[in-house]
């Protein structure tokens, strides 16, 4: 799991660097961009080989021999920097050229083949001992060995992916996904927290024994729609990425959860400890962070969704402080050993820093209820970059009654009627009711899920209120009070220990 997250972090950083650092070349150079980027990457590749030629080649380790010393970091890194350009090619093709994943991987692989075939001859030239024929032969052998090793390594991934495909196919053909949704709906009885808790438990169960990729495929296919559908019916509207991260988090937790904790068994094999005890200890440590997915479900600012750059920096700083406070509360120690009430207060402070909107919603409701008959007027009164929340009732695809919530982005237009037309919606309003009379095919309204004869039950419009981050102020003040209390207690303890020693 750590290796996967490390690789994912590297890919994210590379993606940001390529998209924002080199993405401007596309509109400037036009059709010549691929040629210019290709030449530029080749020059960078040769420069990296020149840098690597100043260090000795890495020796191939024998896995059966004991390791007495670790390799030095700097030479190891510099000798392998030439393998970074294929990753840049992959990210460029995906994010700038907008090619398909398969075609992007194809071009990255072609560049990697070019590197494997040419790195030995070029490096030998820089080192002043070139033997072109022998170096090319070694490059071909490196390519052959790489293809063979890669094919062998892909066997496990292919089996895991095929198994996940069988599971997803069986679910789509048999309707197990609908049964899971019905089970969660029945047990949760419309309670949002129970819906999330039951989905987390099911993600934990379904993720057992699966590798990371197959784990994500299974939980996202089976359980993400459960939160989306049941949450919408009960007023929980969150971005899809937050839902996928929620189920994926608990699916990954299965790697350390007995009785099928693959990561725990691997760790026990390394440490020589008992696998089951290791698994329970790892699961106990994981439980301390199990609250975080619930927090970003209700506060998507933590995922940097729809926030400005400065807001993102502020959220990053405050969230880091909140994580440290949360760790201090769960460990029972900050400056000194915390008293039981201090741990509770620290948990409340961390919760406030993570989700300040919880307390602000108690002080001031973020939405104002508007009669359905005044939907057009409300649509014209809100700002263009705002959203409305609607409760819709009607019939589902099977003809059964249904009621759900949806988020309606405000379309362009000067008046409410003009915005309604741009939305692709026609309403029949009479006696205080608003009925969907017509939905334009392919319009925004059709994409949102509006259908004929649906009734708008409730319209919620955002209201102006204090920013929710103002709740951070009392949280930090209380935290400062606890810091002062613990400092004084710590100083008293040190003074008593000094007096006892004297």
C-alpha cells in the first residue's frame, strides 16, 4: 500500500509539473508541438546520460547474498534519471495531447525502448570507451530481458484484473449491486451516518484478499453507486471523486484487517511476529484514521474541490495542524500526558478544524427553503456561479415511486425564465406545485436526471452568511488554553523531579 501511494504521489507531482509547466507549449507551437517536445526530451535524455556517465554503473544484486551495506543515495539516483522522460511522455499524451490511455502508454513504451537500446552506446561514448557493436548487442539483450521479466510480472496483475472483471460482470448481469443498495437502505433506515458506516464495512469485506487495482475496481463498481443513490435520496450530495476515495480508503484497509490482511501477513513474515496479532494491531492503528473519510465526505474542501489557490494553502496548513492535534488526542499525550477531558476537547478541536461547517450550520442554515411555485424567480435571483438544491419526486426507470435530491448549477441567462430555457426545462406551475412539463433532449436538465411529470417538492437556495472558517478562531483559542495548561503541568513535573533528585 505504501509503495502504491508513493507511486501515486510521484505521478500526481509529475502530472502537475507537466500540465502546468509545459502545457503552455501546445497553444503556442500548435501542430509542431509533438516534434518540439520530442526533440527537447531527447536532448534532456542525452544530458541525463552525460550526468550519469560521471558515476559507476550499478552492480546487479544477488538476491541470495546477504546485504551488509546499503547503496549510496546520490549515485543511485543520478544513474537512473534517464528513466524519467518516458513518464513525462505518458503524462503529456494523457493530459495535454488528450490521447487515449492505451495510445499514451504505447508512445511512452516506444520512448522507453529507445532509451534501453541507446543508453549503453551513448554512455560509453561519454566515458571514452565506446564499442558500438557490443554496446548495441547489450542494449538488445536488456530489451529482451525486460520484455520477458515484464511479461512474467504482468501474469499476476492480469489474473487479478480478469478476476475483478468477472466480479464486476457478474454484478452487472445478476443485479447484486441493486441488492447491496437495498440491504444498506433497509438497515440504515434513511440515516446518512448508518449508510456511510455500512458502506465502509462492506468495502472492508469486499476488499479482502484483492490487490490494490482490483480492490478499487470492485469497491467503486459495487459500493460507490450505493452512496451516490442513497445519499441523493436522503439529501447527501457530494462530488463523485469524494465517494470513490471513501470506498477506496476502506477497501485498502482490508490489507491490514484480519483474517485476510495480506499486508499484515507480509509484515509478520518480515518481523517474525504472529500474523493475527500483527493484523489486529495494524487494524487498531488504522481505526484512528478511519474518521478522515467521513470528514471529507461532509467537507469536500479537504479534497481541494472548488477552492482557490490561497484557500487550498490555508486548508493544507490547518488540516496538518488538525492531524497533529488528532494524533495527540488519540495517543493521550501532547506536551505532557493528557487528562481524559483534555483528550475529548482535543478531539472536538480537531473535528472543528476539519469540518467547521458543522457548527456554523447549527448557528445559521446555509440554505433557504423556497416554495416550488417560485422556482423560476429563485433561479433568476441567485448568482451565476451558485447552485440550487432541489428535491424531486416521480417514478424511476421501473415505474416505482422515488424521491431524490440533486444539485442544480445555475445556467447562463439574465432572467429566471431565460435560465430555465437554457437549462432545457419547461414547467407547469399551478396551485403552488411545479411539474416538469418538457425536458429538451441532450440538454443540461436531461443530464441532471429531470424527466417528464416529475414534481419539484422543495427548492433550497443558498443564503449569505459568515464564512464557516470563522469557527477556527474559537477552536484555536481553546487549543491555546490547553497548551498553556499542559506547559504549566509539565514545568511543575520537571520541578518536582529536580527537587526529588536533589
